[in-house]
C-alpha cells in the first residue's frame, strides 16, 4: 500500500471557519487597545499561528524582549475568543468531501493525523465545531515551531512512531491547500497532496510540485488513486 498515513492541514483543506479565526484574533488584539494596523499586510494562508503572532508583534514595534510575553498573552486570549467566534460563525463549513473522505480512509486502514499551523487547542476547537475532531489523535501544530517545515517534521515523526520507523516516505502524505503545505512535505521528504479548496487551484498546486492534486476532497476515486500509486 502506498498510503499509510495522511496528515491534514486544517483551514481550507478540511474546513472553512467563516472568518472566525481572524475575528478571534481581532478581538484578542482589541483587548490590548492595539492599533488596527497590527494586522496590516499580514498574509495568513499556510502560516503557523506563532509566526502570525510574531508578525503582529513586529507591526506593533515590539522588540524581542516583549515578544515572548505578548505572544503568550495573545495566544491565551485568541483561544478564549476563538471558542466563541466559532460558535457564532454562521458561515462555518466543512470542505466538500469531508467527512466522507475521512471515513473512507479509515476504512482502508489509513492512519489520520494533522499537520497544521494552528495552535493545538485552536485546531481542536475548529475540528470540534465541525464534528470531526474524533478522526485525529495526533499531529504537528503551531507549537512545534514557527515554520511549517518544523510542524511537518513533528507530525511525520509522530506518524513514524505509530506506523514504524522503517515505513517508506512514499507512504506518508501531507494534504494542504497552499504552496507552503507542499513545501513542508518536500522539506520533510514525504508526499504532497494539493487540495484546491483554498486560494490556489489544483493546477497551481501541481505546478508548485504537489505529487497529486484534487479540486476538492470529494473527487471520486481519490483514495484508490493514492493507495494504488
Ligand atoms: Mg490551509
């Protein structure tokens, strides 16, 4: 079998929060009476939460000394608000094909994990809101480092602990909606599945080096295609 483990990105790969994440971050920042400029020019797609927090601190002119305290406080208040904004989010939705694809993968004995820039608790809250938290028991998260490569490394190491260290890298896949997810798979030496439900199309993700790509996770025969490779 050429597919033993599938590590999923969360935002715009499995679900769309309908802006709940950004709203939670804005509310947390409002508590500090910070400048609306704090979020200016920051691109969120495919980035880890700690890296986003760092860029916000930079926008606010905080030096390295203030960064750690600010990051910790922001993390706490962000997670506090996220639970509420997720509950309120009327536009929250699972991406097409979810959770069907997760059931199908499980049926084939594929181990499911996460590879996301979200803080672990943030990912958990989003997945719970979508009713799919129970599919995932491990993963790489924002806590594992500011870069996605560090997150992917942690996720792959954990996957190898489960399936055995000798499992070939071609049997481990990372699924994501951005070129950064594809890069993370490349950097870790595992396979990349591009999912076109974010800001990048299937073809763009293929051009970026995805080993396989789909328009969305409802594409018929996806699981067979990955297993049969
Ligand atoms: Mg994403």
